[in-house]
C-alpha cells in the first residue's frame, strides 16, 4: 500500500491542545495527530472528543499549573510549615476543650 505525506500548520494554541492528547507511544506531535486522525477515520474516536476549543486549552493550562505547583519546593515547604502550624493550633484547642470539660465535670 502506498503512503502519502499530508502536512499543515497549527497555531501555538492548537499545537498545545494536540499535545494534551499525546501518549507515551507518540514520539512527536505528528504521530499524535496521525493517531487521532486515523482513529476518527476508523470511527474509533469521536471528533467531538478532540476539538480544539478554549476549554481544552484551559484544561491544559490548569494541568500545567498544577504540575508546576506540585513540583515547587518552596510551595512544599510552605505547606509543611502550615501543616505544622495547624496541627499545633488543633492540639491547643483540644487541650483547652479538655480543660474546660474537666472544670464542668468537677
């Protein structure tokens, strides 16, 4: 079977949306596009699931921000410090409640 090359340009936003559908098997955006298009032509993938809407790009940006936050050492340190602060505060409240309950039962 003979194969043909098909080429077209994507805007930066369209490319980001395409990359959101990339799998580990896809070595390039071209392979991702080919896989998605073949799936659509074969009826395996519904075209509505790969539309390049603003929502897709917003989801991509949200995922990137969450990944950046998750990998931020400074944020991890802040979370650890706040967790310790909250644990101390909770323990102080528990101690105060226990003391007041002890006074009421006496």
